[in-house]
């Protein structure tokens, strides 16, 4: 007797297109099973043979959080390469390691949360290290390359599924879950949306992650632009994954809704498909979804839409076709990956200054390498654990020979004496060496400190600690064996950490003057250190008592630096930041200045030896006085091969060709407020900045010289075709980054001083020449016209600028483009959308309703001004109407003249979203005028209309 095997269900049939297979699987799932899929950790459906699935695997510059992996330069360093092809190969290597690691550990996910395409609008943003550039086109070029590498090139099956972070206008950690970014239409379309749009349209993006902040008063997890823009840019199903804890923030932190059922329903309807909330515990999210279904806030069809998008990603990843998936094996820590990590680190180095040809260093040079980062290979929150490690000191030892390199770290060495006369002492420890996160963790924020090592005690001699002040009084203390003082769950101090790190850093302290001595405050717990019979620990909660220490300085760091510098031919000062301290996720910087401790070291080195090279190794720009420094370089934290790469650059084995991906400002006075997102009105980034930067966008020097000539420009086929010849006129092989910028010569509205249109990195041998050609669509020169409510190519002359940076222009020409003539706002037909202003003072853009639309209000609730240029009143109007909410007064004037109308909302509306129409008479107004509106009181304005 023959028993027929059960038929293969359609969702298992690889011959069918994915949509049909998804339809079949959706139909087989129960409602509860579909609801369970909405959490980050979707459970298995064993009856159907469907495996568990989780969204989210951090992979910003290597596989993060899951143990050892190849560590590439930070994202801002990859941006500094200006080399999309290199970054594509980095993405490919990362995705192959994801696959290899998943084969051994199913906690490793294939839905990777990378790259970050938030624009580096403000250099004090704590997460500057995660982005690529302040420029949307450079950002999208690098992000597109990385996503293509992550995706792989198979036409059907993706190696990993990249999710872009963080939608939208997100550049502050200060109050990040409750602050709102005011983004007017021009900034929205020309700046913030552009990097996302271009990357999504390139076709290798699986989804996006909304940011914690609000935009125009509305949480990003309810962003109407997810539907109106994001999902129109591609025919692929995009998976929108919430940021961790953000769905709960809608109620708990932002108070945007009264209940979690309302909030969850609103987020799902706005387009959020996967809820990252409450860690691995899905029950709160699923309970909220079921509650929303029961209350009629959601339908099962709404749930199906979200689940369909998740299943689309899973099918593309080959989950249901294991025999056909070409990506199962992967590659891990291969020689090719190691070589690529070094190549990326080399290409990320930017030579900022090189007077008198101090660099490259001649063979046989005696080098003093000094500074707090001279023997460090720092990781950040989104790094894997190092498999290989190369510090600047190690790289210079290897390249020049240890006998020709002298090292001085520059730490202050101190002992801490108690009131009883004893000193803090680190007892001997036999515990194993452990790197933080070596075992991997789904949430490294939950990793605990070590308690297997003995806590600190006191004794008559004590231990001399290496003290580093990282700025703003934030200190680390390191024992002679290299371990940092840290506090674990039991509250005791131990020399236990290989590096500062963790979601809440437990290795930072502050010395607070007190009674002729100092209290030692542990910043992770906010408590003072005490010394008692039971040893050294932080004070218990509610106990403000702390030991008063005398800080006994054994040696000042600058003295050791000066001694080493004085014996050398050249001094290399390696300064910068620790990515876990003073500028990181959850913490913005407060200044561009290099911390005082490092300024002391730099000054000591320069005083002892004028042949001083400053190497800034940092996640962000600094404002540094470089006038007396002959050579300066910058590199982001360069990953596992950083030291080798730097040594090869200094030695001239590789000519530096990195370029700055963001403006380096000369001082804090050049910066707008961190929360001012109006890049146009606040003159932000190289696009609009009118001052003199320390180093401009796109800047970077070389050991070679390059000549530009033969500029050719042709306008045809809706594009500008630009080409020139670049020649290496130097004596060594080197890369040049040719950059093409454009600017409207006589625009009708404020336009960028210049904006990057295209770029190309080329390698040329001495005497070699190549033609660099760019085809730029005319749409790249459009702006968002608030008068028309759409994109506009304005007719007139445009400058095209070719050169080596935004300021180093070698060739230029002007072309006349046909386009649209400037038109005034047709206010008699369309009125004025309140948020579509040209200029403002004291105004915040807010949510018109909780679902969509914008309104404006005085930012401080008292007063604000708006200007709308060139408004056409045609044959005349005699009446103005305004949609208002709240209470207060709206005054209207024209061209700076007297108030012509006053509209008063005396009785407050029921809530900020209940608008009423208020009307006032006008004297006869005709022709074209600038409209000025003044808002007084807690008033919301959505729209102004005019009629005869």
C-alpha cells in the first residue's frame, strides 16, 4: 500500500512569486499568531514549521554585540573615504560575517539595523560617529554602497536585509525622547528626506527605523511621511522597525496618548510593522495589540499589512528556501576581510595640514609618540569585540622599529589618600582577562560588571593610578595592570574593566572639592565613594556621605611628554576621544574644544619640539588652534587595523586621501543651537555657513599634487554632463577626490552657497592623467518651492565648480538653464500654509492633528514672527481668515508696514487640535507683497486665507 506524502503548501514552493507565497502563509496563520509576529522577537509557529525570527542585528561597521568580529572604521570614517566602492566591499564583508556567525549562533539576526543615514548637521551631536556626512548626497552615496554590500547581488535572495536608521531629523541626544525638531518644508525635502529617498530608491533597503524624537510636534513613530513619502519610493515591501522602547514612550515619556492601546494602534496604522519594546518579553506588546483590536482601534487587516511586510523580508532572506539560498555559508575573519579593514582605515585618514613637507616621515626618524590615545584601539557602542588590534604605538613600532620609537602616554599618576592617612590600594588579582561582550549579548546594556576580582582596599603605600580627565571633569582611573576602576552591582570598586564601556558607563568619576580635599563621585551610580571596614564602595542609596581624599600627584602627564618629545626628531601627539565618554548615544557634547588635559599634553610636546604632528583620533570634529602645528591629521576610530594604517600614512607607504565629510568649525561661536534644525535659516553646514571654517567640507591634502584642466560642460537629455582631466603632477602614486559643486547664481530664494553634485575618487601614478566625467540630472539643481508646493528648477545661470574641496575650486564655469520663472505665492487661491514660511523668529512647528499636517506656534508660548515673501493678492482682497487653536492674537502686516488686521481667539479652544476659523476685514490689498504675521500667546496657526 502506498501512502501519499502531504502536498507541499504553496508558501514552501520556490517556483511561486513571493507575494503569492506570502498570501498563502498569511491565510494559514491564526490571528494570535499574526499578533505575535508584531514583536521584535517573533515566535516560531511549529505546526507550520515556521522558525522564530527577530528583527535587528547591529552591523554599523562590523557585526556588533555578538562577540568577536572584524571591526572596520566607524561610519563617519567610512564617510571620510568618499569611496562608495570601498564601502560596498565593507558592507559585503560584514554581511558575509553575519551569515557565518549565524551558522554558529542563531541569536545573530539577518535583519541588520544599518546604516545610519542621519545627516551630521551639528558636530556636537553625541552620535556623530554613526553618520556618514553633513551632506545628503554624500551620505546617500555611501549608504547606498553599504546597503548594496549588505544585500548582496543575487537577484532573488538577500544576504542580509538592511534597515536605515533613524527616521527622521534626528541629531540630538539631549531630551531625545521628548524633543521636537522643527523642520519646515524646504529643509524637509531638500535636506532630511533626501538622504533616505536616494538610498531607498537605489533598491537595496529592506526598511527603516523611526527615531526617538518628534518632528513638528509629532513622534517619528507616527510619522505621516512613512506613507506619503517612504513607501512611494520603491515597489518593495519595506519593514518599519521601531527603536527600542519607543512605542512605550508614546505614552510614558511623550504623553502623546492616554493608553498604550491607542498608541500601539496609531503607530501600526502610521506604518510601524515591528515593535522593539520590553526586550525579549513580547507579552506587553501583544496584549496592547489585542486590546486595540477589541476596542476597534485596529482591524485584523491592519495586522495583516504589517505581518506581510515582515514576511516579505523573510522570504527575500531565503528563510523558506534553504536549499536555494546561496548565502548560507558566509565568511569570517578571512585574510581578505583583514586586508579590507586595513585598506578602509588607510583611506579614512585625512591630512588636514602639512607645512614644509614634514610628512611623510623620513626613514630612520626618531619618533616620540605621545598622548592618551597613542596606545589605544578604541571601540564604540556599535562595535564588535576585537579579533585583532593595532594601536598607533604598535603600528609605529612595526614600521619604524621599536628602537626608534619612544612612548609617553601623558596620564597624570596619582595616589588617593584617605582621611585616616592610608591610600587606596588595588590588591593582586588572578582573574582571567576578559573583554567586555566577548560572549555576545542580544542586549549588551544588560551586561553586568565583574565581581570575581577582589575589591579595592587601603594600605600605607597605596596604588598609583593613571588619571585621565576626558573633559568637563569626567575622569577615569586605571590600575598599573591596565584595568580601569569600575563599580559592579554590589557597589564595590574594583580594577576590573579592560576599557570604559557599557550603556551606563561604570568606569567614570569626578573629583569634587570638599573640605580641603576631594570627594570621589562615581558617575554611573551618582554616588560618592566611601571607605569602611568592609572595603571601598559607593555610598548606599540615600547616603550622601563620602570619603574626603587628598589627591597626591606622583607625576604630571605633560612632564613625561616633554621628556620624550625633547629626545625625538619628530613628535606624534595622538589625541581625541573615548567613544563611551562625553559624546555618545544618550549624551551630546557641550563644546568643540579639545579637553584641557590633552591641550596640556599638546602644548608640552610643541614647546619641547616644534616638529610636532597632531593626530586627532575622534568620532567628531574639534576646534583646535593649529597655527603653530606644522602637520595635523584626523581619523575616526579606525577599527582593528587603525594603528597599522596610521603608521603607513605617516611613513608615506600610502598617501592620505581621506576628505572631511563635515565642516570643522573654528569655535563654538560658529554653531547654532543644537535643537535648531533649520539649516537654511540658521546657516548650518557648508551649504549655508557664511563664516570661515577651521577646515572646510571636502578638505583633505595629499603627499602628491594634482592639476585640473580641460573642463567641458554640455547640457542635454535633462542632465548636465561635466568632465575634466586630472593629472598627478607629484612624485608618488596617490588618490585624488574630484568634487563637483553647483550653485544658483541669482536665486529667488536663499539657496546653498554651493552643494555637492557628484564626486569621484581616482588613483593616479606620477604623471598619469585621467578624465573624470559626471552626468548630473538637472533635478539635482531643483529646490522645494513652497509657492508651488513642489520641486522647481529655476531658470537662470548656475555656477559649476570642480576641485579638491568645497573651497579649493580649480575649475569653474557658468551655464544657463531653462526652467521655471519665479512666481509669487498665489494666496488668493491657496492661501498660506502656516509652516511654509520663508523666515521666522521664535516659532516652533507643531502637529496640526495627531495623524498629519503642520501648524506653528510661538516656541516659548509668548510671541513669534513669520514672513512669507512675494505673496500675490491679484486684483485685490478685503478679508483674511485664519485657522487657529489655543488662545491669543494674530496680527497681519505687509512689507514691514502697520498692522492691517488683528484676529483674536478670546475663548480657548477645547484642545490644541480643535481649530476655529477667525475672520477679519482688510483694507483693499492688491499686487505682490511680503506678508508678516505676529503671533502672541499660546496660539496655534494652521492656515491663512484671503478673499475679496
